[in-house]
């Protein structure tokens, strides 16, 4: 299972909401293969990535964006790299 982690504020800011929406759109293109997980920016899990700004997007433990929304097409490309497609 590939995971997309959206690290953001609680309650989520507008950018964090958009980042989650793009991640969900991405997951829909890979049914049963991609899971979206929301993580609070102040949690111990978020500290692992040296979080400075939100939203931060992590795919399979790899930081792919921080401080801006990653569009679904960029996330799809990253996932295709991971699965070899």
C-alpha cells in the first residue's frame, strides 16, 4: 500500500484542505493501492520531517512538497514512479 501523508494544521487551513483534496483525487486513480493519511503538524509524527510550513506532502516516507499544494497530476506521476508504471 502506498501512503500519501498530508501534514497540516488542525483545524485545516485552506491550503491543507486543498492538499488533502488533491491527494484524495490521486488515490481514486489507484483503487486499493493508495491510502491518504492526515497528520497534525504539531504531532510527533510530523516532527520526523523537520516540518517548517504547511501543508507538507509525503509519499511513502519521501517528502514531495512543503508549503504548497501538490496537484493530483504531480502526485500521480510520483506514484507511477514508485509502482514502476
